[in-house]
C-alpha cells in the first residue's frame, strides 16, 4: 500500500481553552488547501505537521514514518510563512543558505544551488541584496527560494500571500504552481481566501472549531452541500 505523505492519526491537542481533533490522510504530490475562518485551527493543523506543536494523543506520520516526537528540523518539511522569516541584517544568499545549513557551512555546490534557486524564482543577481531593499513580493519569492534549496518532499505554507495585493497574489500563485510541477512535492497551503483554493488546490481540508468538516477534492469543496460554517466562511470571503 502506498503511504500518504502526511497522516494525522487520531491527533488531539488542547491549547488554552481550545480543543483540536484531527484525523486525516493527505495524498502525496498534490496541493492541498487548508482553509476555514480565522481561529478555526488551520495554523494549529500545520504546526502539528511541522513539529511546532506535539499532540497529546495520536500520531503524526510523514512518508509512512512516525514523526510525532521529531523536532521541526528533523522532519522532511520546508516552511514558508506570511512574514517571510528573513533576517534583516543578512543578504539574500545568506538567508537562503540558512535553509541548507544553519551554521552556514556551505560547499561550492550549495552556493551554486542558492544562485539557481534565486534564478528560478525570478531573483537572479539578488544574492547580495538585503531584505529591506525588496518589495513584499520579492521577499516572498526569496522565502520560496529558501524552501527550494532545502529540497524536502513536503512544503508547508502558512498564509503566504495574505499580505500581497491581488496582482502579486496571482503572480505568486502561478510561481507556486510552476515550482510544484517541477518538484512534484506534496504541498499544504493554509489560506482564508477561496480564490487561492480555486486556482491552486487539488484537494481541500475545511476546518471549523478545531475539527475537519470537509476533506475532499476542490470540486467537493466548491459544490458540496454547504453547512452553516461553510456558508458563513464563503460569504465572508466574498465580501472582503
């Protein structure tokens, strides 16, 4: 049997007064959108996979192996966040090099990989630029380059386009699709915007109040009989 790239096996967690319970198998080599209203549990879902949260019960399996107790750095994942996580005092080559080796012990081939990654995301020649000199879209492209050099089979993105204007959102979405076609990795993207679901997702997980209310294809999400939570989410999104 082929393992799902990601499996949350009856995972439960309590944070403050909020309870979370997730049970899901996520197919490999697809883009899965994780969506829902603010505070529904989307980022907690991602954090459990990344290793920033550890379940009270249940297991997290990545590529068929139990990763429940592994630290984030030991897991076969790369992450891209909304705020880019770029160090302001370091140039782009160094920021991206941290994705290869946090101690920056970079070989000649590593430096070549950094240059190639910048070229692939449209930032060729930007190696010595500081983050303060970049636009929001360029910073997000640099974050994608860092994920590329890590070369992990699972890519997690937490609201990566939320701070971008509509034109940049569309451009970055197209870049993500292009990179996904090249790498064939498994992608999870947390988003509150149904437009991201429509243009990016193969599958969709809709979370409400800490549990999964729908897990299916994009068509399932767009045409499913709408629960009150899903109607509310889609209605709010259209009015934004």
